[in-house]
């Protein structure tokens, strides 16, 4: 049986950033903020985040019991929780290391984790429905699921994530993540000039890459961008 953790929920029609809302409002309990739209949503490394006409924008603020050295796992665990929360809608979806939700070559969403002091804010942005998405983007639903869908999905995601993080970090769903990770087996490049073949994900959440000179393990916080190549 899953461990249940109490949390608070705030649902907004629009905000600048759910990440910022959480930091401004979080109290003693974890806080989930869900917004219909964001005017200043951001992705990893501070990049902008462009969303579909019907989108999910959610952030969860938590004060983990995990030691800070294990916090890089939070992004990976949040990705697993996202696919669990989607249930059958996650069929055919994969996780691109470290933070993207994919279907084939199309990006459907992403996870953004920011830490400050003892607070970790985990954001999930996802395209729920997009009639004419730009190249390289896609949506989870083939038809509009309606305005109430985002809050329901975000609530299930929060419950999955809090349950997973109630266990010690060494019990994170490592095998499940590896099965879902589409980066393993791909030729990858990363900034500024790295290139190799991704062969595994480490127990600590790093991407293990085979290069001509041997293997290296990439850590998400130290790598600005990873690209798949055919």
C-alpha cells in the first residue's frame, strides 16, 4: 500500500510561473500549484517553455527527508510519477534523460526541479492537446480533455511522487526508470563538445556514456543539454 502524505493544493486560472507561486506560498505542508496558463513559464537552464492551447502547468514544493546529495534523483522520480499518473495515456511514452517526456521523437512535456535551502520545487509542464503542434512537439490527448483535466492529473502525479519519496532514495524506481528511458542506446551529444553512446543510467541517476576513451557518467546539474542522434 502506498504511503500517503498530506499536501495543500492551489488552482489558478493564470500565473507568471507555478514554480514562483510555490516558493512564495508554501508552508509546513507540501504545496501543489496548478495553473491553466503561465505567462513566464520556464524550462531547464532558464529557457522559455511554450505550451499547447490545452496544457498542464503544475509545481510541487516539498522539503525532502532525503539528503541533498540524493536530490538529483528527484527529476527522474518525478518523470516516473508522471507516467504512472497518466495511466493508459502513457502508452508509447518514454523518458528522455534527464527531464523530458516523449512519444517517439516528439516532446510532450518536461520536468523542472529547483532547490533552495531545504525546499525543492518540482515542476511538470505538459501538452495535453495541441491540434497543430510545431515540429518536434506533440500532445498527450488526441482531443481536448477539458479544463478540469490538468488538476486531476497533477493530483495523481503529486500522490505518486510523494509516495515514492517517502521511501529512502536507494529505493527509487531505478529499474522502472531504465525501462522507460529512451536515451539508453542512443548516440548523444552534450554541451559544449561531448559525444558518445548512452549505455545505462547509474543508481545515482547519472547517464553512463561510452566514448572512445572510456565511459563517463553525466550528471544532470552539470550538463546543459543532451541531444539524441540517429
